[in-house]
C-alpha cells in the first residue's frame, strides 16, 4: 500500500468512526483542558483486504484503550493523489489532537504533513514513509521496510531457481512499491538473472480482468519469464490466472506481498510459492497506540517500528490459516 499498496476514492466513500474520550495533551506533552481526544487516522479503503486488516487493528487498539477515533478512507483506488490531498487538508482543518497518516504520495502529502506539524498537530506515520517520517517532523512510524521486503522475496525466488522475473506494480508513484520491486529485482540480477517492472495503471488496480490481461500480455511477450512478484493479494490471484492463460502456469512461480485467505490457501496448495506479510493489523494497532500514549503520557518509541516482512511458505502457512479462521480478517481478507 504499504498504499501495500495505496488507496482511495471520492470523499463520498469516507468511513468516520467518531472522536476519542480521555484527558488530552498538546504536542509538547502538556495536559490540555479538553476532556476529549480527536484522533484522525487517514488510511486505505477497507474494500482492500490489506486495509480491512489495518482497520481491524486500529479498531482493536481503540477498544483496548477505551477510546474512539476517526478512520478516513475511500472505497477504491480512483483518483488517489487528489483525493488524498483533500482528505489530508480536511483532517488538518479539524485541528485534531493527533493525526495518523501514510506518506503514500510524497510530493503531495509531505508538504501537508509538514503543515500539520507546523500547526502543532502530533503526527504519526503508518505504512508508507519509513525513510521520511523523521525529517517531516512526525513523532513515530510503524510499517514495513520495503527494500528488505523486496529483497526477501528475491532471495526466496532465487533459491527456487528464478532467472527472469517480473515485478508487478499496481500503484505508480508510490515509493514503497517501487522500493519493493527494486529490492526484488536486485536480488535476481545479483544472482545472474534479469527482470523488469510491469506497471499497471492505478485506475485498473481494482479490476482483476484488466490486471490479468496486462500480466498475461507481459508473459506472452517474454516466454522466458519464470518468476513473478505481485504487491497485493488480489494481484496475486490475477497473476496466477494470467500464467495459466499464457500457458505458463507450470513454469512461472508466483509470490506475493500481503495476504488473504485465498492467498494462504494458494500457498498451502503450492500454487503460490510464498507470501510476505507486513502485518497490517499491527500497523493499525500501533498507530493508534502510539498516538494515544503520546497524548496521555508524552511517551513514544524513538525509532521506527518494523512490522515486516514475515515470510509465509508451505512450512508455516497452517499456523497463519488457523489464526485467520479463528480471527477473521486479522491476517487479511477472509
């Protein structure tokens, strides 16, 4: 987003959950007279399995802490950049006690994050922005290390014999996805192989048919491809179908970042080589927790918190599936 991927639709798709209760604090940790906290969490659409899990984590943290918060998102990936700009400007205009946000599109969002900080709003960055949060003046970060995520995928692929790879990026302009692809392809090329990035138009990211056709076209154009990395659970499903469509289902080994029940079942059956989990539930949970602990106690982690990658293969997938069945959506879509 990571957005895992990234996010958003028109403002009509917003999901608002309310305002917190508790003894508030200003950005310097001093108590405020107000008895309520206003915490706004700008994140991704819950229609995406990744952000559905993210929101479950945010909700769980709010419940455990006995607070409310406002979750702002949209339904899909349409008009990402202008929508995020509007959402962020609106959030800053509300002058919340704390703002939680992903740095999904740096050129657009970083000036706004700096603006929020300049207005005295404590900002905590989640999912995207690991390399930038401190220079922006944010107080904390929870998310993946995207380069390490891609490198881990590359190591697994190389171990399984990958020599010609494609990394499918469904959100152009999102630095996290670009870093994942670069890390993946570096491992492939360092091992003597080659590869390229296939960019899917962002507006097509939610259309599995268009994604499948794009990947199938790339495979048909290069029959030597033997490895595909996707950066989202729904993209993984499309990639498997594309490999079959191109008559390369037995040759091309597909791995993915982010999980769903379908992805986990595909790993178990051997259709997918692996899945990398950046644990969005933890990102949502610790985003809320960090904001609350800063407001309540003036406490915060000094360094970034890495939530991934966790590598899931046939060797450990049963444990993850058991958790998914017991706690629907915590590890991605059910």
